[in-house]
C-alpha cells in the first residue's frame, strides 16, 4: 500500500466514523437532521469506490450498513414500516458503492490493458532495433574479415617501401618529400589500426570460457596501461576486491576492459584519475567498473557509442566500444554506461561467475 493509499484509507475511515458518531451522538435531534446525516455517508463510499475500486465500494458500504442499522432501531425503538423503509434506503449505499466500484474497476482494467499494450509495442520496437543492429553487425563482420586480410598485405608493403624512401629522402635533404612520406606512414598506421579493429570485431573464433581469476586479468591490464596513462597525466586507481572465479575468456575480457580503459584515459585531456574496480555484485555476478573524470558523453552521442565506426576522435576508429560490447554479450554479461558531460563516465560490466555461491552453499550442506 502506498503512502497515498494509506492516507485515503485513513480519511475514509475517519469520515465514516465521524458521520456515525453524528448519528449516535444526536439521537435527540429531529429525524430530518438524521436524514441529512445519512446522506453524508455517500461521500466516503464514493471516495472508497474511486480509490479502492470494487473492493473499496463494497467494504465501505457494508461497513456503513453495519454501523447504521442499529442506529435506526435505537432511534425508532421498534422494527416497523418506517424503519424498514429507512433500511431499504440505506441499501442504496450498497448499490451506489458497488456500481461506482465496478465502474472504477473497469476503467482501471482498461488503463492497465492500455499500459500493457504500450509497453509491448515498445518492447517490440526495441527488439526489432536490436535485431536489425545484429544483422548489420553480422554482415559487416563477414565483409570486414574478408577485406581486412586482403588489405593488410599491400598496406605492409606500402609502409615498408615508404619507410625506405623516407630514409633516402632525409639523407638527400628532400624535406618536402620526406614530409609527404611521413604522412603516408602515419596514415598507413591508422589504416592498420582500423583493420585490426575490424578483425577483432569480426573475429569468428569461439570463446574459450573457463574459470579465471578476474583480479589477475585486471592487474595485468594495470601493468600494461600505467605508463600510457602517465603520458596523459592520468593516475590509475584500482579497487580490486577478491571475487570468485569468473567464467570468461581471459584474453577477450582483457581486450574488452582495455578498450574501456583506453577510452577513459583519452577522455581526460587535462589528466585526472581513472578508477578500475572489481567487486561481487550478486551470487552469480561480478561487477567491473571503469570510471573516468573526462569530458563525458552527451545524450545525443550516447545512443551511438556502441555502433561500429562511431567516433568523435580525429584518429579514432569507432570500433573499440563495438568490440567490447560484442565480447561482453558473448560472455552473457551486460554493459551499462552512465555519463555526465563535463564530469566523467562510468562503464559497468556485470560478468557471470563460474560457480554461483548458491551452488557452493548447497554442496556444503
Ligand atoms: N570514457 C569515455 N568518455 C567520453 N567519451 C567516450 C568514452 N568512451 C567512449 N566515448 C565516446 O564513444 C566514441 C566511440 O568509442 P570507441 O568505440 O572506443 O571508438 P574510438 O575510441 O576509436 O573513438 C568515442 O569517440 C567517444 O566519443
Ligand atoms: Mg576507443
């Protein structure tokens, strides 16, 4: 029962008892006054029927009947035709209570039905969107892995040759040529980065799920990323609590978390603190969070960050988060993001544990 319900119930009871007190407390008043008092009962009955529907209408009118009937005998002293007439009229309480209650029940039912239909429609819409996205991703994946392999070799050749020419140009003092070749090299690197991202994304290999020590995986990442973080004036803080083994593919999980940490570091252009934490979220889930104090993600972009190739960075590929999303989904985990533009972003990963505590407890008993 909500607070509002409680309040309404108290008010209704208070009115019924108040009106009853009026009846019994003024037995000496002339009958027409009591006629008026009796009609006052309609107010709490109708209120009850509106607020508590059929149940409210029925119970309140029955209560009023019970409270009111003895009063009639008290007033008239005997059961004669006048009393019966009054009782019949009081029967109207029940009729009004039940009809109002029924009508309010009906409208409530219709409202619920409408709500259900709306939420069903919304769910269908969401499902369809997800389906379309996964179809798009699947075909993109096939295409990507095909193209990536084809492009990698020529890119390798372009890079090696331009490095050689670059060296020669430097030696013969052809500065503008050297500069051009330098651009070719860095652009080839960027293309390679995109291709690596696409291959990660399209990687058809199945996961190798096994119980792994989550803390160890995250500690590895800390070691790998500390020096990069330092270059960006970013301090990494770790809050790793011991948790039961995760059911995961260590390499892929590492990749997923690394992408999030890289984004976090990149988001803090003026430096700051990146916090990596691990804790147990429930009997069957661990929670990994990556929190930065960077520029945040505005609402409009939040809808697209997991789309492949969505990026707001000059040298970005827009594949990091789609790879991460995919890896977490394959693990049957979930990824959530909470961002405050100007303040920072928190990514939360809920990852399945290898042996839920419940099972352990059952084994022990
Ligand atoms: N921690 C973060 N803080 C701010 N923006 C972020 C963060 N993580 C992701 N984003 C936004 O999501 C986009 C997509 O990220 P991602 O898929 O990793 O691609 P990339 O890093 O190559 O741009 C980024 O360009 C950025 O706009
Ligand atoms: Mg990224």
